[in-house]
């Protein structure tokens, strides 16, 4: 069983979404799988990131609700950020 550690930003992110029960149920389903060392189901679209979050993994807990994490050690996962695309990656230039 792995330990889940939350970054300071992830703790703040989590507080923001606590009242959305549907998202929290899906989020804790994914967190439970990470804790057990199981793979994340394809329905969550897990994938590696590049750029700012290089070496991190991301999955879509909701249509625009993302979880970013990194396996810090064989027995620990760090939750880096939780939020929407725009909150986590900002707006893309040239898009309105």
C-alpha cells in the first residue's frame, strides 16, 4: 500500500472542489487505485505530461477536472495539483 502525500497547492485545490460530491467520488476512486498501486482505468485517460509537469502523470477525473501526480518512491505518490485545464495550464495563446 502506498502513502498519498498532497503538495501545498493540491491541498488548496482540494478545498476548492470539496462541495462537488460527484467529482470527489471519482477523485477518491482514482486515489484509492494509486494507493493500492493499481493502474488507472483508461476511462480516466491517464498519460504522462511534458513541460512544467515533466515526469508527472495526469488523468481526467471529470471532463474538465484533472489530477496530476508523481510516483515519488516505490511506496509514495505525491498529488501535485487538482483542477481544470485553465487553472493548471493557463490559457493558450491565440485562443479566445
